[in-house]
């Protein structure tokens, strides 16, 4: 009898937990609620999280912040990244359009903390693309250049340009580059005074980013993280490099 009572109690607890889980509002619903209340920063944060659940993601292969791996494994990662950015098949579900539209509605209603500065895109030849590719993906002291030649040729044939993003001194940037057409996201972390080279097609993109900085207050070291910023970007019709810098402007309240 005691075992029966325990069993029934466990079932009851599980049922309550299931009901609680099923009744929990979705990230999109949380975003909609925050938007109705005029809290556009919270709405944008939740909409971007909701988008992350319904779209595909690939982590940028950062040669400067990758654990020691073999040359073959590194080439494989870069090759997978090349394929990820090249192929044009959609990678999202039926909630994509409404989530994207909600992000667009809120992105212009929040304080712009992170922003970009930069030069105009510059066209690249196959040789100049290879030079930039070495900066982006060929690791120092590793005999990998021959293996990269075929990848550079594929990138040029697929009209893949490079978006070089540099970080402001003292700030870490957590970012995602969304290919609007396909719903594919490339996630990256950009460390202070470093740069990365993202591959882009001749399409429209959205750059989601937040920044983090450490500062001293008295004898304590604290950190501050910015809300999300959304920055529209476009890939070029011809193979090019577009160099930009991510910067942050903080208005600290007294």
C-alpha cells in the first residue's frame, strides 16, 4: 500500500510539472508581452532568442581561439563553414517570418549601444582573395596552404565575399550574423582588438551583437553587458572585402 501511495505521488508531481511546462509562455510570447508593455529591449532580446530556436547555427571557425587540432580536422571545419555559407536552402520553420518581422519592428526602437564604422567594400581578384583567406583561416606554423587553395577557388566561384570585423579595445563582442534569405546564423565571439573574417553571399544580413566590458569599482572588478543591437548589412554582388569595426558607446547613469 505504501508503494502504491508513493507511486501515485510521483505521478501527481510529474503531472504538475508537465502542466507547468506546457503552460509556460514561449520566448516569442514573452517578446510580444514586453513589446506591448513598451519594453522594446526585452522584447528584442526574447525575439532574438526565439529566432535562435527555429533557425540553424554554425560556429565561426576562429583560428586564434580554437583548441589545438590536427590540420585535417581544421581544414574540415573551414570546409564545413564554406559549405554552410554557400548553400542557399532554407534552414528555418514556419515561425520564421513573424519572428523576423517582430525583430525588425523593435530594432529601431531601442537605444543603439553598439555600432559599426568602416571603409567601403573593396573588390577582390582570386589572388587578393587568397591573401585575405590566409589572414582569416591559415594557421601560423601549420603546413596548410595547399589544402586551402581549393577552398579559395570554391569561395571565389560561389561569389563569397569577406566581412572583416574588428573589435574595439577592451570589449568582447558576442555576435550572430543572420542570412535573411536562408535563416542560417553564424555565431562568433570577438575578443578585444582582434578580428574575424565572415563569409557572405550577395544577400541581405542582420548582425546581432552585444558587448561586454570589465571595469573597476573601488576594489572590485565588475562586468557590464550591453543589450542586443541589430545592424543591417549586405553582401556585395562581386567578390569583395568589407572591413568594419564594432564599437560601443555607453551612457552610464549616475
